[in-house]
C-alpha cells in the first residue's frame, strides 16, 4: 500500500507542477497563485498545502526541476558530440541551451528573468547545486583539449584580482580561465534572454542567425585564446 500511495503522491505532485508551469506562462512567476493552481488540478488550496506548504516551496521545486532539465539538455549535447572537433561541440551545447530556453520560456525566465518579489528558496533545497550543474558541460566543451598549463596561462584582467580563489569546487578552473568562461557564458546567455523577451529589434526575426554568428565568433576567439595561452603566434581571422 505504501508503494501505491507513493506513486499517487508523485503523480499528484507532477500534476501540480504542470499546472504551475502553465500558470507561469500565463501570468509570470510574480503572480503565481496557489489557489489557481489548486483549482486547475481539481483540489482545494488546503489540500495542495499537503504537497507544497507555501508559494516559495512550489517555486523552489519548479526552479530545481528547470535547472536540472536545462543542465540535462546541455549535458546530452556535450556527451553526444564527444570526439567531434571542439567548434562542433561548442555549437551543439550552445544550441541545446538556446533551444531549451525557447521551448521552455516560462521556466527559463523563472530561473533568469526578473526576480520574484519576496521569494526565498526553501532552505536546504539544493537549488544552488542544481544551478551549478550547468557549468560542467559548458566547461567541457569550451576548454575541450586544453592542457592544465594552457588553462593556468589565461590571465586575469586588471581589476579582477578578487576572483582569484573564489571558484567553487564544481567549477575547478584557474582564476583567469574561470573569469573568461563566465564572460563567454554571459554573452551567450544575454543573446538568448534578449531573444526570449523580444528585445533584439531590428534583428528579432533573424535571431537564430545572429546567435549562430555570435557563437561562431566566440569559438574562434576561444581557439585564439588557447593559441595565446600555448605561446603560439596570433592567428588572423
């Protein structure tokens, strides 16, 4: 009987989350209503509290799921492209990131859009760990083939010295490489967010081409940065 109850509970939790995601797409996370979610799944709000005791608990669960789903998509692209040239692997991973964001816009903006007023993740929820999962496949493809010496040779820009020693264990990079990695990720991320919220005018209709060009420039820059780290002459692009 316990197994049956567990399955029923898991199914109800899934239905609640699906209803909440649908509401996110309609009204945004700031207006998420537990009462409306309960109504959508055919239960009272008092019954819903047996599964999520607050709006923050439900939002935290949705954020955890979204972080893991996005990381899974990028990880799958990194894994399936293993053995391909680094440029192809970077394109596979960055394309997976953009495609997931465009397909799951409400969840993506829950993670990276305007912060929800008054929201605080449930303590010990693992949201931070879930968010850091996305770094691993991107580190894998960005620095594919780099040696430890090449990573260590990436310099910190003047004024960025405080980054030294600040890397979390989930992103085991020297300070200069870490700063460069986050800069690259911010550029990719920024284009996706601007596309998702419709702020790429006058190129909104060709956002995919703009993104492809930007990723091409980015991967060429990464290769050039590696050549510099290895002490090779600067290439012409």
